[in-house]
C-alpha cells in the first residue's frame, strides 16, 4: 500500500516521489531539472507547470525540442 500523499515524476530512466500539493514547476526544480527544458505530461495530456500535483499522479517529463 503506497503513500497516498505522493506523486511520481518520471524523466528518461529516472523517477522521483514528490509530495502532492506543490506545482509541477516546483517539483521539477526540486529534483534538479530546469523547468524551461522539459514539458510535463499527465494522463497523456500536456499540463501547465503551474498545475498542482495531485496525490498518486504520474507526471512524465519530456525534453523540449526546438527546431531550427
């Protein structure tokens, strides 16, 4: 039985447990990533970095790719 006050951030082959209630941006910074370099996806939908993390969320972080 898991802790229902945490969510999971996944980035490539890494994952972190973060507390629910903080913004996605705060969680990205907390794990040491640059919020401007990643996009957040929850339930196959792109979500804003100001979105509050809910308990048991699974947030996938993907690199922002810029073309030239």
